[in-house]
């Protein structure tokens, strides 16, 4: 039986994390390939690599996004999953996820329940200090722009879902020219998947365990770059054009109309990303007047005026800010990572 799915793991100087994942897959006797692009100074030993029958290993010093795209050039399966080296995909339900993509070509990605864990001292093993349900969702609207608007208000990272390889590869290709980490590393891929098709969720099937490290790099947010320099606005508009050119179903939209839609949606997303979706409530025309490439008052494209407008929005925010914490502690808190997997009947070693 031909393999339908591949997993891509970029890693750098975290041998213990990636080996933890590979050992788990070895124990599970998986029937899919795992592509590891290792940017570490010292590669894995050849004897270690040969231990994993499913492993396609590359030692290349690349940035994360470059490493993923590099691996995608070798992937020959219809579907793929991107995961961090500290994550573990649960293969037990893979067939169910594959079947959904097989049966409905309108779906670009499908996921399940994802658990987030914190381990003391950011170690690759040890006691769990916190457990939470990682946010997952779905959007099944037939209209691609409605799907994007839903993402604007209900953002979730379907980048980790089982996705069609051609969509993920195209997303990374068109994001490579953008210098905004949030965009070329995640936002572009998520929005492109939504443009390409529906996003499906099977929330009663476990999909992945994600380790949330305290030492993760803190990103500025899209808003920071839009205010920082006009060149980032230019990059975003080039990205919108790439979206348009990659969309085979745009007969109903001329270029300007399409770009206007994307500009408005991304601008609104940048605002909500900073303030939070349960924060200020006002029509996005206020915000878009400062960040719309097509507005007639070109003075609003001056980044100093944009900064002033943003300070005004921050003042508004103080009056309407709401606290929203949906993290869930599980009964197994304080147990080890191995205990957690055993608790969920996930074979570990």
C-alpha cells in the first residue's frame, strides 16, 4: 500500500528533542516517512540515523522556513504534516484524517485534538508543570473570503494539521520573500490553506502533543512591522498578488477587488492580533483607513501618522480590554511526560 503522508521536522541543536520524537515513532512502527532537516553544527551519527527505517535525514544549515521548503522538495506523498522537533504527532488516527482528505477535495487540511504541555526547565523529559488544550478549530464556509474573515476573529494554527502537500509547498514558496517572521513562518501558510479550501476538525480524536517552551522566541506581531517601515506594506501587497496568481478560482474577482479584500482582512487581523478578539469593538474602516494601499488620502500611508493612530487605538483599548484565559489543567498535572502518554493509552517505550 502506497504511503499517503509524510512528516516534516526542522531542528537545530536539539538532539534530545528530535530523538525523543523519532524513538516514539519507532516504537509505534509507523508506516510513513519522516523528513528531518537538521541545521545543527554537529549532525546526527550515521549509526543513529540508520536505526530509523522511516527517516529521511538532511544536514543543512537553513532557517526554519527554508528547511521546511527544502524538505518539501523531496516529499512525494499527497499529504504532509509539519511539526516542531519538540512535538509528537499521534499516528493512531492517521487513517481517519487521510480518509477525510481522500473523500472531499474541497478540504485543504484536517486536524484533531492537540494537547499543549509544559515540562519543568524546558527539558525533553521530566515532570509536567502545566497542561492545556491547544486551540483547534475548523472553518467550512464555501466562500474563501468568509473563511479568511473567520480566521481574522478566531485565529488557530491549522499549519500543524494534516494538509495537502501542494498547498503547503506553495504557501512556503510565496512567503519566502516576506521578511516578517510571523508572516513567512505561520500566518501566510494558515491563510493560504484557508484560501485553498475548507479546514476540518475531528475534535474527538487525538492528533498531536505540543511542548510549549518558555524559551520560545517572542515575536513582535504583524502590527509592529506594518508600523515600522513602509517596505513591509509593499511586501504584504506583493504577497497578496502571489495569493491572487496562485488562486485558480478567481474568475469572479479582478485583481484590484481581490487585493482589496485581502488587504482589509490582513489589516483587521493585525489589529485583532495585537488587541485580542474580545477587546475593542469598532468598524474596521477606522483601522483600514490607515493601512489600505488603495485609500485616496495618501497621507495615511505615512508611517509616523500610522504610529500616532495606533497610540490612539491603544488608548481606546484600555477602556474595553477583557481578560480571557481558556487554559485547562488536567488531573495528570505534575506527572511525567511518559505518564501522560500512558494515561492516554499512547505507547511510548
